[in-house]
C-alpha cells in the first residue's frame, strides 16, 4: 500500500509544486482550497502554511500541510506534510492534536500517514482541534517541529470535497 500511495501523493506533490496554474477555490480563515487538473486527474486540496517553526535557528523554508482529494476517487481527504528539504526516513514523523498522536512516514521532503484508518482519525481530529503539531527529523538530523492552525479546516475540507465531486 505504501508504494502505490507514495506514487499517488508524489503525483499530487508535482501538481502542488507547480501551483502557479492551480485555481484558488476559496479562503477559510487559515486554510485555502485549490484545484488543479481536469477529469479524473483533477485534485482538490486544502492547504495551510505552518504558523510556527522550531528550532528558530534553522532555515525551514515554506512548510505546508495539505489534505487532498482526487476527483477519480483514488484518494479522499489524504493528509500530508510538505517541506522544502528532505526528512530522515528512519525517524518516523508524527502529527499531534490534543492527546491524539498519529504516526507518519517520511518520503523525501514529505510525510504521509501510513494507514487509511489513521488518515481518517487525523482528519477527524483536525476538524475538532484548534492546532496541530507535526514533529519530524530532517535528513541532516535536526529535530524539527511545526504548528498549524486548524481554524477554517472544516469549511476548507467541505469545499475541497465539493469541488472534486
């Protein structure tokens, strides 16, 4: 499952990386919704930029959290962390909202949730929470942490889902 999921997400990441041609579908407090592509290749995603980055002594670049939907149905509300540098694959990242902690895995400059059950659990927690923290280790060995506001996530997820219906 990890390989096919990784290919699907890498394809989505390529679409995201060339965001210049993505269409802004809406702004929902701290989250934006974008769409890109057409037909079964259309992807719709809710996106938030990290509100805080630690340690502050490190150049992090742009850090985003994305929840993606494919019109084809290949993925529904699939969460991922997008960084501007490689993550250490041997040290699994994790997302935490309140007392709920979801394990992730690193693949290059991204982190994904391993199981569909945990994806659903994370997205459910995102809808109920106010902030989410993602901890990881960079390929250079630096312990990093990002906080994302969850204000507007419920409306953003609803919009992303409806745009890719």
